[in-house]
C-alpha cells in the first residue's frame, strides 16, 4: 500500500494472492533474464564497444563504425552470420517486408507454415489489396498450412513443402490471436520437418514479441533468417524506431540490397546520432523483456484470482510477452483500458474510447501511455469490441509501474460495478 493511488482493499488482497502465485514464474524469468543479459554483455565486450561507436554520421554514412559494429554485436547475440540493424526500418512490417522482398524472386514460392500471418503482412504477401506491389504482383506464389488444434501441423507442413517451396515462413508470437505462441522448441520441430523433405528451403521466422523470452533464439535451432521491430522486445524500450534482420550472410546481403539499392547494400546509411540508443536498447532488452514478462504473469494471476479466463495462465511456459484476458463484455474492456491509461506515465489524462480503426471489422479500444508512440514493449492494451471480448496486453518497462496500472484497471472495473468477485 502506498499513499499515491487509491485501491480498494479487495483488490489489494487479490494482488497479494496473485504475487504469491507468481513467485515460481518470477524465479524462472529472473534466471532467463540474467542468462540473456550476460549473453548481450559478452557481445559488447568481445566487440570492444566504446564512445566512438556512438559518433553520428551524415550523408552517405560511408564507413560508419558504429553501424557496422552494431550489426556484429547483434549477429553474435542472435547466433547469426550477419545482421542488418537500422533505425530507418520504419516498423516491424517494413522490416519483415524487406526480408521477404530481399530473399524471394519471381516464380519462388512462400509457404506460411503456422497459419495465416499477422494482419499487416497480408498486404505485403498480396492476400489483401491490389496494385500496391505485393509479392503476388511480382509473381511470388503463396500458400499456407493452417494450425491443427492450435499446433503446427508437421505432416501438413511436410506435404506442402514437398511440392516445392523456396521459403517456409514461421510466426513465433500469437500476435492478436488466441492460439498459443511457439516456443523455440516448437520452431525446432518445424525446422526438422521442413529439412527432412527439403534441406534447401529457406526458413524465416517473424521474431516479433519473442526476443529474449527464452535462452535460445530461432537461428540456434536451424532457422535461416529472423526479423523484428525495435519498438518491441529487441529495442529494450530505448530505441525510438527501427528494426533488425539477422541470419545467413548471403541472405542478409540480399536484404541489404532491398533496404538500400542493389550494389550499395549495407555500405551506406547515415546513422544521424541513433547508434547510442540502438546499442543501449539492445543492452537493456533482456532486462526490459523480463519486466514485461513479470507484468504479463502478474496480470494473468490477478485476473484469474478475480475469476476471468486468461491465456496464457500465470504458471504456463511463456513464448512471447503477450497476455490475453477474457473480460466478457464491452463495458469491462473499456473500463479496463481506461484504468490502464489512467496509470500510465504519459497521457494519463486521456480517456480511451472504442473507435473504428482502418483495417478492422469491429471497433477497437486501446490504452497506450508510452514514451515512444505505438511502442508495445511499453505497457499497452488493445481490445477489439467483439466476441469473445478479449483484451490483449503486452509490455511494461518496469514491473512496479505495470502492476499499479493493472490494479487501477481492476479498480476502474470495480467502480463501475463490473469486476467479477472471485476474490
Ligand atoms: C507487431 C508485429 C508485426 C508488425 O510489426 P509493426 O511494427 O506493427 O509493423 C508483425 N508480426 C508480429 C507477430 C507482430 O507482433
């Protein structure tokens, strides 16, 4: 109890109980965080990072040592031959698209082996929209293997890959679906299945929301290329924009020709003073991901104490930082998001309301009070107003801050007479 926020004693009691329930998972998270922190630290030391790597370049950015060495540090951390880490990837979708367009050629075939990919990738592939220059417009074929009972369908994957596939595409995180996220072990099984029928198929992983959640990353179990956003896990809450691609050297080179131009590739790109925060973001990432995971586990425990349906459960093994809460009705979703917003360090005075978002077929209510606009390594909640009335919550730069937001969310629900009384 603190003098700063008014929380009903029933919520405080539920919180105490939730913390007790979290103890075991918190110890697991601490152990993984420390392992990954040391992994990152070693890469900084091995590459001799110094103040000179933070120097700003302009114009073509030729010979920017900070940029070149950042790629090396990143490659070491993610067990890659090479990496492409740039502030001028404008978001995760852009980064993934650069990798897809970089690697695939007309006549190639991409197979999504973990069901339909994340929404924003549909336009890139050409599942949705016309005339935008999608992969489909360039003659790249596409097919997908749906999940089977929410799990990768290994036999279905083998059958699909057997008929000829240039790329098998895996999405590690659940994104905004209720299916379980893939563990690195799950990815390993998919890699084995693909390799057993087609050793040369390129295996790409959308690594968004997955970085540093486990000790191993997808390249360590045989994936060829991974990509992700820097305003999620891998930017540690410090990077204000950007993305990364890591993996096989020949593939990274191809991606670099897509990011800049054929012939120039990685050799150009002014860093404009961004290097320091990209280094610092990577340095912070394992710890920040640990805080986000603790936040997710706590929210899961707290709302299961109240009697709500939660996924993952507080004691389940985590494969990403996303937490879903079944809040059962529109009023509760709105109250929850308003409560989270009211405790955010930035924009606490805003009142989230459901609105029609472009690209969604139902209204959406969102809470986001972040230092970086749209950052989802910072605590944020999104809820489409439709059955089954789930809220998706992710992030948390530090556990204590996320914890009070969760309690304020419950308080807001209680004040409106909506909170279930499982206490
Ligand atoms: C966030 C996300 C993306 C897209 O990233 P943006 O930065 O929103 O463009 C793609 N795939 C997954 C699984 C994600 O979580």
